[in-house]
C-alpha cells in the first residue's frame, strides 16, 4: 500500500537531517514541504515568529495543541531551558507515531511528552496527570473550531495565570473568527496580531498572541 504524507516526511528527515540536530530536522521538513509536498506545519516564516515569542517568554511549562508530525514541537522544544517540559496533544495515532520518531530523531524526546487523545478530554486531566499548576506558554494549532472552546476550558480548569501567553496559529487561514473576536474583546486578555503567510504559500495568514491578564 502507498505510504502516507507523514511517513514520507519522516523518510525525508531520516535521509537529509543529522540525528540529534533539531535545526537540520526543521530544515529537512521545510525543504520537503516547499519542494515535494505541502503539509500543515506552522512552517518557517510563522515558525520564526513562534521562535521569538518562545524566546521572549522563556517558559517553564508549555502546552501545544495539535502535534501532527512534530515540526512545531521540535521548533519549540529546541529553545527551552533545561528542566522545562513541553506537553503536546494529538488525537490521530498515526500522526503521533510519526511525531514520536521525528522528535526522537531531533534528540528532544526528554523534553517532550506527547499525549494521544482529544484536547477536550485531556485538558481537564492535565493538572492531576502531570502535576502542572499553570502554563507559561500555550501554542494552539489543532482544529480551528476547537480554539474557542479550549481557551474557555483553560480558564475553567485554572490552567492560566496572570501573564500566561497563548499563541494561536492560522487565525486568518483557515481562520478562527470566534476565537479572535473573543480574545480581542475580552478584558481578560491583551491580544496582538502578527501578520505572515500560510505555511509554504503566499496566502495571508498570521498568529495571534494573547496574554492572560487574570
Ligand atoms: N503544530 C503542528 C506543526 O506546526 O507542526 C501542526 C498541527 S496540525 C495543523 C493540527 C493537528 O491537530 C492534526 O494533526 C490533528 O490531528 C490534531 N488535532 C485536531 N484537533 C484535535 C483535538 N481536538 N485534540 C487533539 N488533536 C487534535
Ligand atoms: Mg497551523
């Protein structure tokens, strides 16, 4: 049977990247997506915005919604200070299996906990399961209609503290209008848009950074 796109992305990493070198893993995936097959990674242009926000926040606790093949997981994990834990959630077992291999190829498996399941079920379990009190940084990049219900779940579960930073991908394309309207109008967030383009294209897209004010 024919291989899947995530399997072909993993092959490209194994062929072209250096084990234990996250930068080479990122480059190999970007090269594959620009030259062979488009894929829904945050990509290099928005990825560098993600990098600068992670560096600025210097988080000790990080949550990612939507792992896919682990591209953004590798981007974030490579910037984390020693001792920082990144929890990433993915409900597709085939994607999770590829992501585990890509994260391990980059040498970042000790910094990352990949949890398989739907965010709506897992978010309420996070405190107990992982001994987390609040997240310093959250990257939202799962299905776009889940951003709004899941940010409300963070609030209900007490996973945000004053100063927690949320960064949401694809707020223009495919778009998350209800989420944008919520974070931009709620007195509990200070929100800012970072314009860019949909990964590996010239189509307008961007990231929304929202700081929880308590
Ligand atoms: N963050 C990744 C990157 O930049 O490399 C890309 C993530 S991709 C755009 C979205 C992923 O979220 C898909 O792999 C999908 O299976 C997963 N997903 C969507 N809704 C989810 C949910 N409610 N819970 C867990 N995973 C979900
Ligand atoms: Mg995205």
